[in-house]
C-alpha cells in the first residue's frame, strides 16, 4: 500500500490520510511557466519583454552602472564627443550624458509606474463597484467620470504644475504633484473599462452561485468578478505607461517638469536644441532613450493584447 493510501488510527477510528495540498511555490512556478510559454508564442510581446527587462535592469542598477555624478559640471570638458572617459560624451555644462540618461530614466520610469499604479488603485475598484451595484450609484459614479473625461488632460497637468510652481515646491514634491495629476487623469479610463467588463460578467453563473451561498455584494465584486476582468486592465495599463512617459517628457521639454539640475530626458532634450547643428548627439541620445522606452511598453502591451484577447484566433 502506498503512503498516500495508508490508513491511520485516530482516536480509535480508522481514518484515511489525505493527500498533501500542493505547495504555493509549486502553483506559482506552474503559473509562471504557463505565462512564459504564452509569452514566447508572441514575437511582439517577447521583443517588448526583452526591451523592458533591459530598461528596468538599467533603472535598478543605475547607481552601479553610472560612471559620473549626473549633476556635476565641468566646463573644461563641455561638449565632448563620446570617449572612453565619457561613453556618450558631455553636454553644454560638461556633465556626463551617459550618467544623466541612467538617472533620468530611473526617475521617469518610476513616475510613470507609480502614476499608472495609483490610477488603477483608485479607478478599478470605483468602476467595479459602480458597475456591479448599478442604479443610482452607477449613475452618479459615471457622471463623475464623464466630468473628469471632459476636462482636457493637458490642462489638468498644467494646472497641477502651475500650482506646484506657485507654492515653490522643489525636488520630490514636484514629482508627487506630477504623479497625482497623471493618476487623476488616468483614473476615468480605468473606471469605465472596469465598469464595462463588470456589466458583462455580473450576469454569469458563478456570480449567481456566489449570491446563492450568501456572499456579500462587495466580496462578489472584488473577489469573484475583479480577477476575471484583469486581462484588459493589464493591457491598457501597459500601453498607458508609454503614453505617460511621453507626457512627462513633454512637460519637462516645455520647462514645466522638475527644475534643473535634476536629470530628465525632456529637459536635456530641450537644452540641446541650441546645439543641434554643431553637436547633434547631445539631442540624439535623450530622444532615442524616450523612443526606446515608449516602444518597449507599446510592443509589450500589443503582445499582451494578442495573448489575452480570446477573440484573436491566431497567436
């Protein structure tokens, strides 16, 4: 008799030993293996994933990969071409472009990820609950969302940045204000997407079964329905990251982002405009960094859409 089929005596009663429950680590490994298998089937998602791994690896390893202080000026070495000492050359103030790209990228990606995460944290539960309860709650909630959507996003960013400048905020506080504006602007889109998905899901059998066993409405909405609508939310959020990065870079390019000397791709690109003819590489490197980052998020998001959308037959 095998170990799993062996019986044991408990308080004088013959009881069968239950098979051990699968380990959580084993379930996680299986889920990751399945996700990797699906990811490899999409060339677009695979390329985007590799690009994102390199991007996040550079952001995490910035303190060790950077070769110079990104804000230290050296007028004796200004406008130097790429060399062994300065891998990508120096800018108009003699600062190392390579180090500024690394630190600026880490800041830019962090702002984008935090802003999108906050918009999800606020918008998704709001949309799920209003869509599930319906009635007056849904009407009031969607009118709030419509009001936010009617307000142009660019004006919202400018409003928040202007307030930050009026209050003379500096350093991290400017980034906090910018993240808040980006999160508020992205929340309505997440809320409407979540609401639409909930309206299609709440009529299905598993929701009726949860009601029959006495689960509360909030538990059904957040524990039963929400896990089944994450696919479109993941795809939308991934593509939204690239858009947010463009917005942050554009604001910095216009002089509305974090003030100098903080490393920033947008402000560095703006400062390089006067040297486009004589030293084009100064502008080329920040521009290529922005293009690479946006392209990585867009490729990965498009690949995820192909993987997660059941209506697409060919993968």
